[in-house]
């Protein structure tokens, strides 16, 4: 295994300080590709059922893929996985930037971090050398300062750093791991796991080559991909605005999360739109490692209260999260809120849910200002938004109640607040109202890491192509976002496409969003890179295997159909009349779930994979485990 | 001066079209009756060819007036759809994954 893969895994035991380099097993690589797939295999094998996410025995897995650090556009990402302290099921997140590629250049396909250091450390990887360095002087610093100190200390500005901030140190359960300052592996609390282990950062520098088995074929495929990117309808928009294009796009569609999903249209969307950002504070576009789509942006605020603020981003999730979702009508204030989250190292999606959740509780008369440390919880109060972020990150006062996520916070507050806690399986939802996007709604409900859009991204429902809906997914309605039939098959397909993206560590922009890299093209890339045979059908089956492995992991934790659900508002309260084209819509979840389980080969009553499905995918050990636990009949 | 038979249609640019043209809106005054294809023809005359080409790749919304919620229509399938004075056509980035 000397092409594409490095063939090596580093196992770092923080308790003993021992580092072991292991060979990447051929069969594991073949059956799970890399990235998310590789991590899920380890997660299932090495984390016992019911282990609390904050337990020192939890492990952190970082993985890249055979295509990372090559010139495939967007192939510079990494996945980080563990048992989630936030949700109690599988935890998994990924990020772009340059860290993933550097890890590959250092010669590793995967890092396994286990145990707990007695004192704060950072891990320094320089090619084959891995050392644990004292981090007591960095503990307590924010993400930006941490990176600055480490780069100065190592005297090498080419070192790539993935770090945690103050929030993770304080055990905030939606704390993430941030690479290149703002590239956030933010979901499901992977930073909190790193914090428990007393690891402040991982710094990596590599100078090794990545070998390609068939360079000429590989180069031809790269040209084909670049050509498709530049010719794509969406290229100019993504290059100039990135995902911030969605503020206006979703607002006009009537499904922009507004004041905690009370409506789908934000009257002040223009002020906080991607267009306004591009016209007023953006300095330049920026891309991740080897990517030809510069979808990120540097900005600099020069006037007003936040004059001097400079950063990169934000993505749509942060921008809408701290504007429409919480009622803030000022762009600079939204950017400041995102910047605070990035510096403290917390997930903007979860954090914006926490803020909008308490604002709605206040509006409904469930909590008072006094309970919230005297804060004015009215919609759009910028000072309150910024103070709540700080209080959560530091676990101060009322912030401590919120720091475990919305499910836990509602359970502590009680008084009917659970009704307003918008999460699935403990993970908070992003800024598109599921009532206006039925396939996305189903995707949130069944996502293996809890309520999240990046597990499926079923954008086929925006195609409005009835004939394609019928041909590809068995029903014309599959092509329309406000209809629900055919969506089970759509979500199945797009879930597997997202797994492909996450296993190859190629950005979803080029894979599932612009639909340029499909299973066949991925197989050709893998064959050219590794010299092994791959087929499109075989690649999709690998992705289907990963989905089922993840489900088996979650079933082992007690997840069944009852947990594949959505907050009551989305299934029972129609989007109000001011939501334009989406007005009156609710999510017809149950029939979509039936269709999804059937498409997956899972038991429709329980949502558990059948024995036949697990056997077909070669998941025999998982089948035996689920039989032993009584989840699948003998 | 407008003729009494003229119709005013507001065209609102969002997304890439707004960034390429540097304009948020254009108020078109066209002789009645006006349909969607008449607006397309007027835009073809006013905009650089590359920008006009991009318009065909965007979503199109028709609303009763500026800043009112709209319905999704198509430049081609709704080409003959009649427009009323004061109507607003919004050209917006299609919703896709992000």
C-alpha cells in the first residue's frame, strides 16, 4: 500500500505518553476508503457501548484519505470522530483548510488519540516524529492566540494547527476543534473530548510526497474536474459569495430560520445578506488546500462599534444563526458574534440555537430576565447575544445551564421549555426551516450524528424536474421541495453521496452540491491514485456500508425509529402566512420515514437494519452484536 | 414622460447578478401589455452579454410589489405570463446545498 495511502496510523496514548505507529490494514482501507469511513470503523471497534463521551477512555480519531494532499479540488479535509459528549451517539465532524493535507504530508492516514494527559499538552507531529509538548502556558488562550504561540514556538509558519478554545477546556459540550483559526470541525462536541484529554492543540508539519499510481490518468481526471467546475452554473456564485448566498435564497423561498423558526421570512434579510457582506466588508476570496473554488472570504470592518474586526468567513450557518435566527439586523454584529464563537471554539449552529431558544422562552414567559443573570432577552439584542456566547464559553452563571446543549438545558429549565428545544438526538438544527425543504427535513431526522444537514444535503428536491424525479426516485414529487413522496429514496442516495465526500475528504461543494464528482468519477480517481480496481457501484456500496455501520453503532446506544424525529413545531405548526412560497407547509415525517427505511433495507417498525442488509454489506460482526443485544432476531 | 399605457416593472437583482452589475434594482418602463419575455428582452438590451447569460442560471420570483413574498416562475415556461404595473421580478441565486 504505497500509493494514495501513507499506510500508517499513529496511536498516541496520553496516559502513558507512548506513541505507536501501526500499519493501516488493507481490508479496512478497501472496505472503508478513509476519512469518515475509517473513523467509523475504529469507533465501532474501539469504543464500548454506553461509554460517556466525556470519559477519559473515549478516543479521538482523526483521518484523511488517499486523495488528500493531491491536486483534487477540495481534497484537503479531515474528519474527527469520537463518542459524542453532546448527543451520546456517534460524534463526527470535518473541516477544510490545510491541516488535513499537512497530516498526509507528514505520512499518516489516521491518528488515534487515547487516554488522558495529566497536564495540558499539545501534540507536535513533524513527519515521523511525534511528541507531546507542555501546553500549560497556552491553556486558557483562545483559538487565535493558541495558533500564534505555537507557530512562534516551533519557528515554522508552515505548521498547521488544529486547536481547542476556552469552551472546550471548560467542558462545553458543543465545543469544536478549529484548524487554520476558523476551519471548524464544530459539530457534536469533538473539542470537548479533546479538552477532557488535556490536549490543547495538534500541530503538524510534513514534507513527504504523496505517491500516485497512475499520474497521467490522474492528471487527466483533474483536468476534467476543473473544466466541469469552471463551466458549472454555480461556480461564479460560490467563488464570490460561498454559502452566504443562502441568506437571500432561503429568505425568498420562505424558509430562512427567523426568530427561532417562528416564521420563514426575515424582513431585514438584506442588511445581513451575503450580498451586503460582499459589497461592504469583504476584502478577497480565499480557497482551501488545492481547491479551485475560493468560496471563503476575508473581511475587515472599518466603521462602527466593531471597527477593526478582521476575520475569514462566515459561512451561511453562522451569518444567519446570528442574524435572522436571533433577530439581529446588523451585519457587523452578526460577524462579531461568529468571531466570538470561533475564538472561544464553539459551534455556531448549536450556539445560535441556545441564544434563540432562550429568547423564545423569554417571549413565551417561560423564563425571566432575572433567571438569565439580568439580561434583556428581547429578540435582536446584540449585547445579550454576545454576553450569552461569553457566558456559555466560560460556563458562567446562566451560561452554565446552556453549555451542555439545548436538550440538556431544556431538561434543567423544565416548565414546558422542551417544546422549544430544537434538536434531533441532542444535536441542534441549522438555519433552513425543514418545513420548506421536505427531503432536508427527513435528512435531519435520520442523520447519524443527530439533526444535521451535512449528512445528506438532498438538493435534488430543488431541481423541479418531475421526469427525473420519476426516473431516479420513483416519484415526480421527489423533485419538488414542498412535496414529500419519493424523498426516502432521495435521502438514501444523497446520504451515500455525502459519505463519499467525507470518506474521500473532498469538499461537498464539488461532490454533492455541484454534483461534479459522482461515484463513477470517484472510482476512477481512486483507481488512478491507488492502482487498485474500483467501480462506481462498488464505491456506493462502501458508502452504504458506512451508513449501516453508523446505524449499528447508534442502535447499540439504543437509537431506534422513535428517535428519528423532528421537533413538534415542524410537524404540527404550519409556516405562517408571511413565509411566502412556503406558507402553510408542515413536514409529513412518518410516511417519509417509512419510505426511507424501505429504501435502506431497515425494519420499518424499528428503524434497525435487517439481518439481510447487514449480511449483504459484509457487516457480520455488527449483525452478531445486534443479535446478542436483542435488537435483531436470531 | 411615460405614456398612460406604459407599465413599470421593478427588477430586483440578488446574488451573482447584483455583484456583477453593481445594481440592486432596475425600474423598467415598457409599453403595455407586458409579459415576462418582454422583460427578458429589455434586460438583454441593457446588460452585458455575459451577465445576461448568468440570468438564465438564476431563479426567478414574481411578486406583487418590491419586497413582497413572491412565487417561483420560469423565464421560459412563463414567458407569456402577463405582468401588472408595480410587479417585481426578483432574480435570485437558486437554493442549493451549502
